[in-house]
């Protein structure tokens, strides 16, 4: 039961408040996820919306995005639209609707990491690095590694500060199937690739999510692509491998059988679009 609401002036104050609550406090930025409900043990909310964690900038050939930056700020950012041909802005266009994007934050999407969410799938494919602060020190980890830990427990006593996206010599594309434009995914995927001087695939990234499990990379599908020249048969094979490799199940939105049937299709489409974007950019 919520007993107190705090406005943290900076990260240090937010960390101090979290420590005082001993795991019974929760950080709030956009508040979209908290509006859905909180664990019963939470007694205090700590608002970090004005703690100086918003902003988008170029960094080491990629981009750095502050944790409290809203999804709509990301979608409309010139810096983001200049990164990988606007791939991340394209992803944001698929997320919810204008009203929610103006409230929801990137940090909130990373920490909540719902199985059906689009953003974790894209960030995993991009190899995003997540940065956060504890009372003891700043920490960082690749997002895939973070999701392998009990990350929600980590952020009961830590504040996520920034998400960094690396430079890629290639391009990415995102695909999603949902009941309507503003709905959550029935399945989604993000694929990227780069070409060498001979036109062969130098690297490939394939991530599938909302299966109904959180987005994860599929190294088997990536291995099929590496070293080969892009072609429809190759992409179809990679899609079939993705369907066999991904963890897929049933939920109230879709059956496992349906998801296995459509996975090869959306992976193939994403790879075709990523290839087209790469070749146009050369």
C-alpha cells in the first residue's frame, strides 16, 4: 500500500530514498506501468521525472538515451532518425499510441520488460548497453546479460540512468503482428545485417519476441546467414530456423501453432527490408 510519494531532485536522492525503503520503494518516471498495478509490499513512490535523466545525444558512433526520455521524444528526435536510417524511430511508431508514448519512458520499458513488448526485442537485437547506479557505484551491462539476472529486484535498489546503442555498419528492420495499430504484439521481430565488400553477410542479428516470451536473439538463425549472399531462399531458411529455435508458447492472444507458422514470415520480411536498406545506403 502506497504511503508516501517523493520527488527526487537527482539520482543521489532517489538512491537514498530507495535505500531507506529497503526494497519497499519503487521508482516512477512516466508511471504507465505503475498505473497497471504495484506489488503489495511497495510503500513509497520515488518520482525521478525531474532528476536530470532525460536526453538524447550522439555517443561513440551510436546514441545515448537518458532513462526518463519519453518514447515520443525518441520517435521525433533528429538524432534518433539519423541512427541506422531511423530504425529506432520506426520501432517507436509501432508502440501503443501518441498519448501513451508521450508518457512512457525508455527506462520504464527496459525495467518492466513485458514479454509482449516491442522495445526489448529491438534493444536486444541492437546490442544495447544499460547503465544504472547503486549507492555503491555505477554499473553497466549488455541488455541481454541484464535480462539473464533478477533485474526487477536490482532496480528495487538502483536507478537506471541511460541506454547506449552501438554503432553498426549495416541496417535493421522491425516487424510486428498485432490486432490493430495501437495494440500489443502477437509476435514481433527485429533483424539486422551488414555486408562485406563481396556482398556477403558480414554479421547478422535476429531477435524474436512476444512469443509470448520476452525478445531474445536466435544465434542459430544468425549462423545460417553469416558468410552468405542475401537471397530469398537463405532468408526463408533463416526464418524456419528461427521458428524452430525460438521459445514459443500459447497465451490468451495466440496459439503456439500460429506463432510458429508466422515466425518464418516476419523474420524473412525483416531480413528483406534490412537488406534493402543496407544496399540503398551503400
